[in-house]
C-alpha cells in the first residue's frame, strides 16, 4: 500500500495494490474509487482532504469489489 498527498490540490491517493485501474467511480462527492479489470478496488482518491478531516475520523463506505454491496 502506498499513500500520496498532493498539497497543490489537497488530495490524498491511497494505492492499495500496484495494478492499473481501468474504471473509476465517485462514491461520495470528492471520493473516487479506482477498479482493476476484475472489479476490485485498487485505489482511493480523496479530494479536499485536510478540509474534510479537520482532526476527526473519516468514514468512507467501501465496496471491495463491484459485485459486493455495502450495508
């Protein structure tokens, strides 16, 4: 896993596995999941990170593969 912060856009990218993404989905405003060709999540992008976080825990519902539904 690799985490990158881009201060010029206040964006965090969490690379879960080093596999190319073929599709992206915005699951919540400013939160984007990247999927591989098998539908598994390979990365998470969070825009306006410091503004969202502000010292509080952040909850992001997450599908680990496109066939599994959250909740």
